[in-house]
C-alpha cells in the first residue's frame, strides 16, 4: 500500500461566510478557503466530498452541494447527529474550520451529455446530487430532459422546498416528490419513492440515472429501473460508508475490494451490484 501524498492530509483554514438552518437538525455552511492561493487552485466535480475538521474535536466527510461554477464559496449541508456535527452546528459566521479535499470520484457528467438525466434521492441523502442539478441547469444545452425524484419518510423531512419549486419552473424539467407519511398541506404523492417511476415520461434507453439514499431504496430503484429498460451501465449510485481518512489508508470504508473514499463515493451499478444488500459490505 502506497503512502498518501502528505498534502492530501493537510487541512486548510476555511471561514464560515453564511449559515442556514434547513430543518430542526440539518444546517448548511457556506465556507470560503482563507488562503488565496489554495482557494484559487481548488477544483472539484459534482459528487466529490470534503473532510471538514473541527479543531480539537475531529473531522467528517461532507458532500459539496453547489456546482463548480458557483464561485469561491463551498456549500456543505450537514445533519447534526454526532460529536463533530453537533460542534459544527454551533459555528457562527466568521468562525473557522479545517477543510481538506476534494476527494473521491464524482458523477459522470461528461458521459451524460446529450442524454436525459434522471436524479433519484431518498431520505435525507439528497446533498450528493444537488450539484448535479445545478450543473445540468447551468449547462442546459448539453443535456436532455431533467427529471428530479425525491422521496422522504415524512413530508416534514423535505428540506429545500423553495428550491424544488424553483426547479419545477425550469424548462425541460420535471420534479416528482413522495412521502411515506404526509402532514398537513402535502400535495405530492403519498407512498414509496419507487411508485413515482410510473409517472416518468422519459426514454430510459437514452437516460443517465444518478441515485443516492438508503441502500435498500437504491437497490429496489435499480432493479425496477433496469426492469423498465434502463441499461445497467447507465446507472450510477453514491454510496455511504464510515470514511475517516479519505485516502484509502484506514480501511473503514472498504466495500468489497474497493474503498468508498477513493473508488467512490459514486460507483457504476455493475461494479457494485453483487454487494448491494449483502450483510458485512
């Protein structure tokens, strides 16, 4: 095993320039790298992630939400669950954190050019594909019809409602939402996210699918889409594992013979199909 480049392990200071509370336990941090040379050299693609380091506490992997042409600020949406995330939730504008990255393999945006793009997310796992949506809308002429499908357990779990409403008004774009349980005022589908597939109006033979969310939901979605005629090679999934080093050294995110931090988090479906739903992987 080769030793990683020391520069890949070195966090750089980033300043919190804005903070937004998305729900009771989900928040977004808009960060700006403090060093001018580091900031100008930073490059990433949709689907990659950064490691955010809270001084004296620890670090976690977080997807970059905005697309690469958004500017010098990087948006990270975090769910407050553990020690590090609860600490990040206390940050205010002007505070600083450590950031290293970007890491991993992103979504196949170049391969998707000229095709329809179907984005499917489940639960609260929508952050890894938001950058895809921004990218497609910014480069609208390079892609076909954009379909966005999002499913949540309860309608109250849906964040970025205004954003979904805005995406619905974009040309050649369809938004479909589902909730297993609906609260007052919910006008979308009630039921499983996979039930929305019957409402799609796209040619799956000419579509690239980008999928993230709970693993069982992704497995069910993949099986149903392929049964409907989607080529397996046109399906990509973003996997989640316990990533700690981000450079394939610690082994915590090993997924079969691969490492999610290095070989993913985005994988072609045929590469990991045998591992989906298998205990221990």
